[in-house]
C-alpha cells in the first residue's frame, strides 16, 4: 500500500528576488544566500566587451568572488536553465542587463514593428519559468524606479520596462528583498 506523504511547505525551493541600486551589495548578498550549497548554477546575463575595460573589470571581480564549484552559464535563456532537471540552485545576475539585451534583440530602441509583443512574450516566458521551477533561485535586479525621471525616451523606456519586469518576477517569487548600502531587508 502506498501512503501519500505531502511535501512539507519548508521543503519547497525558495524563489527570491533582490533589488537594489548600483553598488548596493545586491550581488554579494545573493551570492551569500546560495553559498551554503556545494554547487550553484550562476546565470550571467551580460556579454563580454573587450573594448570596455571598466566592464571587463566588473566581470572579473564577479568571477573572482565565485567558488570554483559553481557552474557559470552565460545566456539570455534564463527560462531554460530554470526548467532543466538539475537540483543545484540558480543565481541570476542580473535582470537589468537581461532586459537591456532583450530590448536590443526585439528592436525596441529603433521602434521595430511588434517589439512590444516580442518583449512581453520573453518576459512572460521568464516569469512562468520562475513560477514553475523546482530549483532554489535567487534573481538579482536593479531598482531604478526610485530616482529622477530620465530625460531621454530610451532612459524612460528602460526604467519602465525594468520596473514592469521586476514587478512581474516579484509576483512569481516567494520572497522580495531590497538591498541598500550593503544591507538587505525582506519586503515580502
């Protein structure tokens, strides 16, 4: 006879998003959050740019902080990583870079026909994967909605689309954290 044993609520992997401004400590906090696991899948959403030494230095610093046991995946297809059958937790850093690169891909900056629908589809795919993943996941993102209204149309578009993305992902997460001056506080 098979006896049904429900999975305890605590045993379910936690999905968390941490938001913060530039140099707020959000990436370091996210790394410490998953550091208890021997293996972690680190999803890097940025592209290398040898013509930008400052950006390359940022990438080098991030890589140097990560243990060798972590697997780094450089991709924009975060959904595929979240939905694969591995057990290791996933750290995604960061959604601000991800949305910028997706805006590039869908032609948002040049106003290509259908870019809004293409963007919504990509965001919906990511949010669905966050909600369905069986893996522990921590997503890092920039909080840019608390500052001044950007002067340029592209700056306002970025701020608005990142704000929408953050809200949608937060809705699929169990925990929402905000990091300011190196201190993370749980908001939800």
